[in-house]
C-alpha cells in the first residue's frame, strides 16, 4: 500500500512536471484518491478516431505496480478490442504481459497504439471485429467514424 | 449426449505395438506349452510384481522388457540435475543458464543440443540468455530503480544479465508476484518491458523469500515431470511417484509402485485391450448419463423368485437367496443360474444384449421399458455390466489383501499345508482381479462395436461369454468353495482336489482371457479369416493355441495341438477339453472342469 502510494505520487509529480511533454495525453489524479485517475487521449491521426478526444478511467490496485491498473474507456468507442457497453479494454500489457516498469503514462501510449492497430482476432466488440476480419474496412471505418463524431467530438454550435 | 468426437490421442493398440511381443497377452502361437498344473508361480505377470521378488528379476531380464520406469521424487531430482549438468558441460554455460534452456525446450536434452548447435545466437535471443549487458550502468553512485523510481546506492541494486537495475525490495515483490501466479515463474524475464533477459534460479535464491523459494523449487521439479514429453505423474490420489515412459515402445499400460495400474497415454486406469479413444468416449458417456445410472448402482435387487431384497456382498455374480427360498440366480440378468454357462450349450447367457427382451422378467420392467423409449436400455445393459465388474474387481482386490494378510496363514494351519504350497490361491485371486479389469473394459468395447457388424459381434460375444463364464466359475470357486476349507476343523481329505480344481480354473480362465484380449487387439479380424464363424470347433482350436512364450517350468501337461491326430492327448495321457482346454486325466470321460463330455 505504502509502496504503491509512493510510486503513484512519483508518477503524479512527473505528470505535473512534464505536462506538455506528450500533447496527446492528459493524465489527472482524482482530488481525493490517488488510486483513481482519469486521462484524456487524442485519437491518432489517419484513423477513424482522428479529431476525437477519449476519456479513460484508471483504477489502480494496492499491489501496483506489481499488478496492472484497470483501465476502461468512458467515451463510447467502436473498436474491436474495446467492449462497446462497458468500455473494457483487451490489451495484453494490462493482463499477463504487464511489467512493473510500465507507468500510467505508458499505458495511455499503448492504448493509443491499440487504437491505431486493432487486433481483430481477440475482439471484445464482435461486430467490429467481424467487419475487420471479413475485410470490410470501409464498413468498419464508417461505423468507427460515426461513433467518434457522436461521442468524442465537441458539439459544434 | 453421445459424443462421437474424435479424440486426439495415440491409439493404444496401434501398429507400433508389434515390436513388444513379449508381454503378458501376446504369447506366441507357435509355442504350445500351455500347461495346467503350474508349479511355478506366474504372479509376476500381473500387477504385483514387487510382491514376488524371488523370481521377478528373472522375469524382468528375459521375458518382460519393461518400457517404463517409476520415479520417486529423489529420482526425478537426480535426473533433472544430471540433465542440467550434461547441458552445462556440453554447451559450456552455467547450470542456471542450462536450467533456463532446458525448461524452455521442455527438458528435452536432444532438442536443446539441436537448437543450440544449429543457431546459438537465435537460441540465446529467444530464451533470454544474453552474452553481454544490454544496459550499461552509468558511472554514478546512485541509480534509479525502474519499478519504484527511488534512487538507491549501487550496492542495493540488483540486475539480471541485461544490467537493468532494480532495488532488492522491488525484485522481491516482482519475483513473488510471478511465483504466486504459477509455474510461469520458471520462465521469468527482466521487469523491463523491452528486455527479454531470463531471470534464473540464481536471482531467485538471492532475492526471493524463503516461502517463495520453496514454491519455486516445487514448480521446478514439477515442471521436469509435467512439461516433459516422456514423464507423467501417477494419477492415483495422493501418490507422488512419476512414470517415465519410452514413447513408441508398445502397450501404454503401466503399474506404479503404489500398485495402481493406469494407461500412460490417457492416464485413465489401465484399459487394455480397449483403446484410449473408446475409453474416453465411454467415460464421457457415463458422466452424461450418470444421473440415470444411479438407480442401477443400488446394491440391492429383489430376488427374482421371492421378491425379498438381496444385497450383493460378494464378488461373483452367482447369488443364492437366503433360506427358505435359496433360489440361485445371476445378479446381472436376474435369470436362474442353471440357465448360465456351458450348460445351456451356447453363449454364456449374460453378456449378450438382446434387443427384444421378454417382458415381465424383470422387476424393473416398467422402468426399463421407459428407458428403452429414450434408447437408454442398450447403454444400461453395458453400463451395468461395466460397473458391476468394476465393483467386483474392487471386492476381489480387498479379498486378495485379506487372503494375503490373514486367510492364508489360517488356512495353512487348518489344512496343515505350508504357506508356500498355497500360492495357487494368491494366483487365482490375481487372475480374478486382472480378468475383472479386462472384462469390465470389454463392455465399453461392446457398446461401441457397430450393430451392423454382425459377424464381429457374434464372435466378440462368444469370446466374451466364454471368458466371463470361465471367470465366474473361478471366482465362485475361489470365493465360496475356499470357505469350506477355511471353516473346516482340521485337514480336509479333498484339499488336493480343490487345489487341482482352482489351479485348473485359473489356467483355463487365463487362456480364455488371452484369447479375448488378443482378438480385441486384432480388431476381431479373425472373424474375416475364419469366414465369420463362431462354431465351437473353430474357436476351441484357437483356444488351444493360447500358450504363452517363455512361461516355462510347467510343461508336464502340455497338449500338442500341432498334429491333429494327437490333438487332444499329450504324452502323459491327459486329454484336453475341447470346450475349456482343461487337461483331464485319462480315465475321466467328462471334463472335470466344465462337465462337458469328452
Ligand atoms: Zn525499487
Ligand atoms: Zn533487462
Ligand atoms: Zn502411484
Ligand atoms: Zn488410454
Ligand atoms: Zn428368493
Ligand atoms: Zn446372467
Ligand atoms: Zn471342460
């Protein structure tokens, strides 16, 4: 508990210090609980998520960083490895490939990479996975684009 | 429910068995030394090899090439150490590195050799054995730990071969998490996500807690058995032995030092002559039907005559109702015992499943008719016989134990016979135990034997029936007739006759079962060559040739079956019964064993 708190505090200070180091990621710690974090990440360019801003929620376990944090999308996203209803993410580094040398920041980077390179073979969103697997790239793009516009872009006007 | 899935297992009765011709059931047909009055124990053919130390060495050396070794934990440890040493020496690497390599290649020494000498650099990369550090520590007094991000003096930092520094607290936590996650800890890598450097046993011993170290070595030794293609744990509950098997060397049946016999391939209990696929299907079927089968397993049935409930507490199927009824009947089919066996002049009446059973014979007729509706009846027939033989075998095992610990000594005193001369009783019981096992599995075989293969079915049921009736006679003799001598006040005049009878029945039953096993292992192919016959003459002939190779030392009553003129009479004037192969004395006109006329 003490070790995880100390480590999270280090990450917190690092985030404060390097706020502009990675313009695509904005990590913030909950005001009252250092084990709860949120992040805003920018949809990577040349993907249907471009132009969208997606919110992530982190729940950090007491064994952190020996155990990975739990992360999910708060913003609706149409992606084969993200559960459409719960926002749960299927990503190996959040499970068995976790390393205690990862940080919340590097988890965000890994999620951005996942948005650009979906893994249709381990889908949490079957509709989306099936579109990609059947080679219907256009179908996938238009769905993902539509949800990005609906959920991840600031309303105009 | 009835799964016809294909099972991805080796076929226990595959063609590669041919080279293993010397074991129990594969007696050569050319050797006609089938003897009845064995004076040399044949015990070592069976499961209790260890009990019979006086001649087991002998047997192991010249007629029983064992294709497996039972390993204790100490043996496993020693073999593991030896393999590690071997790799360490040949590859000139540390023992820790050798362990990492061996674990990666599932403890196959030859695979490690091949891969290493084909492309050492590639192997090092895959396995994580770095030759030089990937990370050079800057020349400073303090370093930042890559996990807790605290700065520590150099002497509190530890690194794997790669050089990535972490503090001892973080290492301990990292290692502990991995160990408590399971056997994957044996392939642990550096915590740095971009680094593949292996974290070996040296790091574990330096940095893990005592409790974790102990868990780690459990996984380490278990891995040598579980990840090794040639080794498996004995599946008996509580048994800690492993069995090392020479793959491709024949029959998969092995017997652990704890006396449990199992199939090395599928780890179910030993099921020769039935193949693994059939066994797996059958077990799946049983679990699917288990609820329906519960009522069948009830240990009491009504007497077919007086309807009083009878409990079966003996191993043999011949039940006698309590006085005054005293009706003798068969536990399996509830038919009169007098209708059973050779006296009916045909099949042993009980093994054969007939679709059109007469109505009203059974007390459970109502229930059964209902079951027939959902096609359970056929299955029930086979299941009941399978399960009954199973419990009969358990009972026989217990009886054998009791015999060896108590009864033989008592019998020796009463009958004034040295215990060494009572070996025939142990032999009889060993035969019963083994036969019950085989018989049990033939019912699974029978269930899956296609209905349309009529000729094979008839042949199979004939062989099974003969074997079963032989076994029932033997079991009854060993169980009930023996009691008379055990309860006697003093020596009985006819004890020697009893000896002859029981030894004879043992030998006859062995013959029947050898036939049965061989026929099933050949896929009943004899049916084709014999022109789909099951006539008594044809099969008695094949029964005649069931002697076994190298089982010498009791050739007195041999029957020479090669020449047809003297087929039934041997040198000493005995004649061999056409029906059961028993060697009768010259003067007898009726077989002493099965009461058939000569
Ligand atoms: Zn540390
Ligand atoms: Zn490293
Ligand atoms: Zn065992
Ligand atoms: Zn098997
Ligand atoms: Zn009765
Ligand atoms: Zn019967
Ligand atoms: Zn006979």
